[in-house]
């Protein structure tokens, strides 16, 4: 069955003012971080709200059913992106992972990026190494190290220690800092990850 940690409710895309932006008169950027997955796509908003959506067992289905389920999952993810969004930061697939579901994962990523691009949503893609560097200061780190870093530096995200939500939270935080509205004071060793990302040119908020 489809699993989510929360339901969006009304105005889910209205990102609230956070501590780093209390003195700023302008609206805060509406940034969303997405860590795509067939079983647990993590989605995190700038105000700390996060959720995950996915379905187990997609890769065991027939070809026709796999197509249907990936399409349904795409629609479920896009449901959380209906409102105005300043920037979406999405993790790229790990192409070195050739295990079960690689084709379906890549298809989901490509369709999601295509739909957001056609909507005109500013989009930045981030590798897992860039995300890990921003979170921990190192390009290679364990999932638990990222979870611990989010709990310590980004406590506004209620992840419950879920690594999918933590990954999405880090992506969101990267986008916020790029737009000049950092969610935390990050060391220079962490911030260097931002220089490795190709950011969209036209972002207004």
C-alpha cells in the first residue's frame, strides 16, 4: 500500500518564516527537496514539514502493472508540488546501483524532472556525494551520519530518524542556502558542496 508520513492539508506549499529569516521583510523562498525512490520518496519543505511516499513490490509486478504503478507514484509526488515553488532540489539517481528496480527508479526520476521542467519550476539536481558533503562535510558518509547531522544542524525537520526524510531535508537546506536564506550556519567544508551544483539561473521569490 502507498505509505505517507503525513498528509499535506490545505496550503502545504505555503512555506512559513523560519528563524534565519525573521528580520527579512520579503517572503521566504519556497524550496522543496526531493529524494526520489520507488518505495520511499522523501519530500521536505523549507518550513520543516516533510513526508515520504512510495509503494513496495513494484519491481515484482508485470510490465503493464509496473508502468501503471510508476505513473501513479509520479502523480502522488506531484500532488505535493501543486502550489507555487521557488526552487526544487532533487537528487540524481545513483547510476552505479544496478540492482533491482534501477530501470523503474530512473524512469520515475526522468518523468518527474520532465514534468517539473515543463511546468517552468526552477530545478537543481544534486548528487548523493554533494548532499552528503553538505550534511557532514565529507563526500562519503553513512546514512546514519547524515541522520545524525540533520538532527544536530537541521532540527526544524521532524524526520523521526528516517534516512529518506533526512536526505530530502538536506536537499531542501542546500536550496535555501543557495538562495540566501540558510536554515543553519554550516561550516565552509560543508558549504563547498554548493559550488559543485549547477543551479538554475532564473529563480524569483
